[in-house]
């Protein structure tokens, strides 16, 4: 396995109305190439989020941004930089986490959800002690998490729907 030290190549997606922060671990090779979240075509994130909110699956980055912001979500990753082999969360080492206070101080975040165990593990170990806020661990939308069907993922991910809180 060949490791590379990589800095997170793009910033968070949020606005002042964001209520639920979704934290991934670190962008995949495909996401880094596209310079946007969940860029691997086999990652089910966009299908799941579209299904949760009853929307068409977004195709362009602009459509993806609209889907996130119009549903009062925010996106970022737990990791700011790390040594990683390809896209494998299991290979991550020497991780430096993101300072999510940037989002928490400029939005209305009421819930934090982590996309998969690695993001949640890093959040609990390094970020939660700073924020004092717990996070929900949701099943990973990665194609590596093949035991979870799209329907099961969608049901679990309903946790991110904060429509009951919309005024």
C-alpha cells in the first residue's frame, strides 16, 4: 500500500439555516478529483439523501449543493489531513481533524451525524471533547458497506431529516 499525506482539498458546505451537520471521514480519490463530496459513482450518499427528502438524485455539483442547503443540511468531513492509501478509511493514519466550530458558530446546527464508523470514531475521540456535542453514527454510504441495501440505508438516514423542525 502506498500512502500519501493529503490535505482536505475543499471546504464545508453550509449556510446560516443549516440544522443537521453530516460529517464524512475524508474525501475519496474520486471526490478529490471532482473537488466535491461523495464523487465516487458507487457511493450511495446522493441517492440516499434524495430518497430521504423525496427529491430526484442530483447530477451536478450545483444540484447537490441545492439539495443539501434547501434541506437545512451541512456537509464536511471529520479529517482535515491524513496519510491515506487511495480512498480506504481503514488505511487512514496520522489524522488531523477539522475545526467544526466554523460551522457551529455560523449556522443553526441542532444535530451532528457521521457517515460511517471512521468519521464517528474520530469525531468522538477528537472533536466531541471540544464541542461537548454528541454525534449520531449512521451506516456508511460507501460501496464498501455492501451489507446495507439502499432501502436499509435510506431508512437509517431518515435521522438527517429535520423537517419537523422547520418553521
